[in-house]
């Protein structure tokens, strides 16, 4: 009788564990500049890390293109607004994501996934996690680490043409989240992506704010020794005080936060805007750091 009892207990534990693993909320990853969601050595490794920590979880790597080279090229030169249209459709058509998902964006993937939340959010994001995202933009081209060095040279040449020129804004991805601290008005007028999702223009989009406020948590990851993102504080919504490039305004002293254009002040006041830090350079985190600091925000279940 006791043996039968223990057999039933073991079977029940297995069924509960298996049921729980199937209910773990899916995860969507969006890579950074020059990388690819199809690269088994970069984003593929991160996918495996999550799957090993959360057995049974569905993990989707966003890739825009059918090859590593095409996806990497598009991360440089495919208009971000067009990329978001593709991704909104892609995620909506994925039946594994119907009940929502946790989102992890690496580098520029961080602000792109925020753009997804603000503009689409169908299916909805539960926890939005940005690791090294440039949420207030950059004032220089990130040091290039693309698979093909030719892409870096083309990007440099486009910047030389003038980052707010219409052709450059519609072609060069880093140019679309470029914020020149010496030409703030031009940024507000001509930025085709970042100025829009940050709601900096006089006419505010309430849907953007409402959608961002709908997430459970918004986690901002900063790399304390970052030499690639300039300024590094952009990873936490900080940026230069307009008109110079020495004094950094922390997030709490920016107009975006004070006037709460997209809801980050409200999220902060409610304890749903969470800052985490990594001692390394840009995206230089260990498996241990990721497991300790990110996995807890992915380890949740669909009700």
C-alpha cells in the first residue's frame, strides 16, 4: 500500500512539474546592431541558456531575413519603422505567443521592443527587459562589431552625409535613434523613430503611454563599463543636457520623465521600473549574471 502511495505521489509531482513547464510564459529576444537572431554562436547560445534554465519554455529569436547575413544587414540598413511592422505581424501570427510573452532586447533591440509595446503590443508583453538599450539615443555611432566590416564603413559614410538628412534617417538604423545634444530641435523635427516613441513632439500619443503602462515590469539593464553606447546613461533614460555634451541629466531630471510623456515616471512610482547593472562592457555578461538578474523576470506562468 505504501509503495502504491509513493508511486502515485511521484506521478503527481511529475505531472505538476510538466504542467508548470508548459505554462511558463514564452520569451521573445531581439538582438543588437550587427548581430543576428539566426547566429547559433550568439543569440542561439542565449536561447539555449534560457531553455536550460526554464525547461519547456518557448523562446523565439527575432530575425528579419532568411540568413545570418541578411538579418545582420537589416540591423544596420532597414528602416526601424518597417522592421517594427514586420515584427508586429510576425509575433501576432505566432500561435505560441497568443497569450503574451516576456521580451528581452539586447542593445538596440531594447528600444525596438519598447517600440513594439508602444505601437502594437498584440500579443502583449508581460515583462519588458532591456539590456544596454539606447532609450534616449546616442550621440555617436556605436563601435562597429558587425560580421562584415564593410557594413561598418557604409554606416560611417552615411553619418558623414548628415545624420538628419532624409535619406540617412530612412536608411541608417543607428541614425534613427541618434540624438544630437547640440541640435535638439532638429532631432525633434527629423528623427523618424526615437523622437516618435519617446513622445517628444508637442502632440503626444496617449496610446504609447497607455501601452507601456500595461506591462508588468520594465527592467532597464545598464553596463557600468560600457564604452560602446555614448552616453552610457542612455541605457537608463539619462542623456546630455541640451546644448552640450558634458553634463548628463539622470532619467529623473529629464523632461521625458518629469512630464511623463511615455509613463516611465508612473512605472517608477509604482515600483515597476526596475534598474539592474552589470560590471562589464556592452553586453559583456556571464551566464551566471544572466541567471541571477534576468531569469527571475522570465520565470512566470500564464494564468
